[in-house]
């Protein structure tokens, strides 16, 4: 099955600053990425989205940097313009990393800057753990090796609900219902912009979320999450040692606590630990603090 918004174009369209391109996973899925052109003598940016998000989340960042850096924004399997998995069990971090390995091989990318939001930040850590020399730098956006169970439970509650809406304004209000706590300053126009990042017009004429609802199956039951076996993610995080690293946290985040953020900064001396004011999980990277932090990171990378 393919995503409802699947496109066939592989070249930039008139007035479009990116090319829609594709790669193939090891198990045969056609996966999509936006490719913003930039100079070949600089390591490209690999922008990895959160659990239910897609390449459109990085549009502002990519538009701002396009031409000065190559920016690659993949849709993970089951999201955006990437094909949906035949087996929902493949919606897991190890599979995502393997998919990304195929993309890096196709594009002959030996060294890159990894920008990861939420799940994407975990994938950045795993890519560092399996090949630290290829990481030119990294920005972890509101995620780390210790995650607050309360925030994870909230995410489980809304993933895979399959809601649909008759108009974009209804869709915007639907997004506001679930995200208002994280973005208390947002106005109606902001919610509309977010709705258009996370939803598409579905085949039935209603507006639907732009991901495979079966992603929720791979998360397992919401009950008893505190009793689930905990994976030690600190070794993967520490694989970023010696690299230029930025650690972003939303001031209102319920996923990355202030204590965990501080511990991460202590473990990685030299990391740029930044709090983005007035937002929760996760900053959109268009906030002034986030943009300034990314600029500082790129200035450190040779």
C-alpha cells in the first residue's frame, strides 16, 4: 500500500526548491525524500522527523538553508510519500535505521549532519552508534537517552486514532485539541499550517493524518508502560562524544525533562544545551532560539 499523498515526480517542480526523490528499502518498499540542493563540499543535513511526522516538518529549516547546504528530508516508511509497510512489525527503530542506511548508500553520503526530532533524534543516536565517524555533527530536538513515561503515554494515546475531518479548519481545530499544551502561543493560522504539515486530502475527500495508522500496533499496549523493559540508550548517545552537538529542549516538554537535558549536557562537555521558550514537545525548529542554535552548530562544522 502507498501513502495517500504519493507522488511520482522525481525532479523539482516550477516554483519548488526541492526535488521529490525515492530510494528502495531492503524489503522492497519505495521510500521518499525531499532533496534540497546545496554545495558538494559541505556535509549535507539529514533531517529525521518524529513518530507520526514527515519531511514537511523541516520545510522552514530547509528553505532557509537551501543553496548553502544540501538538505535531505526523508519520509520514514509509512509516512508522507513513502510506501506503507506490509508488516506493521517493521515500524521499529532498527528497521528505520536500516532504511536510512540504504538511502545513505544510494546517495554515496559518507559524512553528514543529523537533525533529529523526537524519534528522529533517537535514530540520529543509533546512526552515530553504528558509524560515529560519519557524523559531522548532530542536533537532538527534545529527545535523549532518558524519556519521561508521562509524555510517552500521551503520545500513545493519540497515535493511530484515524480521525478525519471535512475541512482544513476542522482539521486545524483537531490538531489544536491534541497539541495546545505544547504550543500555547499558537494562533488559528499556526494550527492551520500544522494541519497541512501532518495531514493530506484522502481518497474519500476527507482530510486525514498522513501516516499509516498501523504504526500504533508496533508501539504495543499503552498499559503498564512503566513495567516494560527499559533499554539503556546512553551508549548510543555517548557515540556522539567529540562531535559538535546541540541539545534542544522545549521549555514545556513532557518527554525530555529538564533533569535529563542537564544530564545530557554534563555527559557531553562542549555540547550546546538550549531551551526553547514557550513550547513543549517538540520545537518546530523555526523558533528564534532553535534557528540560532542550528546556525551555531553549522558554524562549528568544517
